[in-house]
């Protein structure tokens, strides 16, 4: 029996409003990871497990050494759990992965004989695997125009549209001409626009983004005509933020950080001067950190390195309760929870010690600025993403037993393919999305042993 074709279309950062602006109907709530952040969330969607099992909590990984904070960039090599494409490889099924974080470099993905991989926007270079395809698609492997968004904000939407048009040549070609069982693509344009033009979250200034969103919608409609099943998901939602809370300043105010204000100021100035594209490439080569913390901290018992991760690391584990109680006293903080109470897995020791959860409308910053709070107006992440499903056996109106989560995509796709699901998945098969009379509902999910990350790491390329 021929295996179905399953497409997963990721709308990075889409909430109900922006997904509707793209033209998506029949939307359902889709719960992100804690934290609701691009690297851990897309990695959880692609693996079906929580960050303590796959090892990714942000763009950066943190190591504590004496009085220094060593920070380096996460890459594909840091994903410690098999991706969906690698599980499908075991069944000789073919996958195409486009723009997924933590898939660069491709050599960090162990099993990829039947997989095409296009690097995401955050990669130091735009590439495609296998390398033999690079010459054919080189003109379409362009970088996003992020250098414009600060200085030429009104030109940015036009340049993003041009970027999307160029990249779509590659996306359509792989969709229509390559043989595949899984086609997984992420459109990050929604996230970019939501950060820079928070007005669209209230349906304002939609003329700025509609041309690009129209292109994405047209691609989705074409995909529906080719795939047997189409899942549309976002890694997290978005909301307007009106206040910045400087977490490290709060910790410093309470004696948990001592730092040099001169060094901190120099680092913050350098970050504003150096273009982000160059900065990312420098970081990739030098393993340096953009965080003022690693340059300026003299002593720190507790500190935040990457605000999107909501994570606070503690050098002195005996001060977990102290740090938690200190941060809970600020009105901008909704709650502080030990990471071990939320995530379980072999890489828990690589995670922060605490998650600091912001109040609605509050954005965190790790910068050392000399102030605790500041007014702002921008868009940033929150936990409620979107889910939609299309296909011959998909119900028109779905009533979920419990809200779908980022971990549910992998077990659902594996069940459609009638393949075994890892027993240690954190997700479930979304069986209620299918017609009761369908063959998919009639058969029970199969499960297999816990996948060994150690075995995966020992495999040869």
C-alpha cells in the first residue's frame, strides 16, 4: 500500500489574528513549549519531546566555569533526540525539511539519506543538502533583509516580500518535482512582522504584510492540492508588549549579581553598532556571546543569558529559593518555577534552573542597563499558537479532548504512516481530528522502545 503524503506548514509566531490574515480558517489553539520560544518549540514539534529530552532551550547554550559564563550557539549537533525525518528514514520514507531551526549544519543530522534539508534564516549561511542541489538552487538561497528593519522600517515589508518571492521558487520546485512522504516547511515571515509591526496583532496596518501573506496563502493552497494531509502549526503565539523588565538588573539590585557598569555599557554599544547579520556570523565562528553578562559580570549567583528562554541559571544551587522569591516580588513577574518541575529528561542539567514567567504585556531583557523597567511597544511571544488540519479523513469541526500541543505532531504523523511511536514521547495521537469511520481511527497506535540518544550520537554520517 502506498504511503500518504503529509505536509506540515509552520507559520512561525502566528496567533489567531495573524493566521487569519494569512487566510487560514478552522483554527484551533495549539499550546507551545515552556518557554514559548522558536528553538525549543520547533525542535519539540520535530521530535515530539520536551526540551530536557532533546536538549534545546534557546539559540545559545550556557556553561558555567568558575566566575565566567561561557555561551555558544546551538546547532543541529545539539539536538539529542531523533527528528521525525530520522524516524521516517528507518521506514525508508523520504522527507523535505525547509527553514527549520537547529537543522544547520546538515552534517549534525545523523540519518538523512532520504532527506532534503534547506537551512533556516538564522543559519550563518544559506545551504541545501544534498550538496549536489546547491548549484541548481543557489540563486534562491538568499538571506532575509533583517539589516533594514531598524533603519529603514517602511522598506522592510517590501524587501521581505521580495525575499519570499525568491525563496518560493525553491519551495515550489521541491514540492512539485521531488518525491517525498513528509514535506515540512516553516515560514518565519509572520514572526518577523509581528515583532516589528505589533499593530497587525490588532489588525492595524495590515497593508504592510498582506502582499507577503498572500504569497504564503497561495503556497498553502497549492500544497493542499498535492498532499493527502496538511497540518498548519505555529511554534508559539504573539502579543503586544508595553513594558520591559530587566531581569539581571533586578537580581543585581538584590545582591545576586555584581558587575562592571563600564564594561556593560561598552558591550551594549557594540551590539547596536555591529549589523546583526555580521554579528551572527562572527558568533558562529568565535563561539562568543552577545550577552553583556558574560563580559561584565564579576560575581553572579543567578543570571539570565537569553530572555526568550525565560531561563535563570544559578551558580550556587543553594540559592534557588532566594532567587525565586526575589523575582516573585516584582509586579512584572507572573510566577517563577523550577525547570525540573516542568520538564523531565536526560538533558535537564543543561537547562536553566528557573523559568521566570512574565505577566501579560511584559517582555524580559537580560541587559544590564542600570534600570529595572522601561516602557516599550513591540510584539513578542506568548504560549498560544494555532493548529489547523486538512485532508480527506479530517473532520470539518473538531472537538478536542484536550488542547493539542507541540509534542502531538510527531505521534500523529507516525500513526498516519502506521509506524511505531516512541514510548517516551511527550505527545499523543490527535485521534479526534479524523473521521470515526477512517482506517486511521480503526487501528490502535503502535509503540516502540525509548529511542536512545547515545545510539543516535554514535551513528556514522
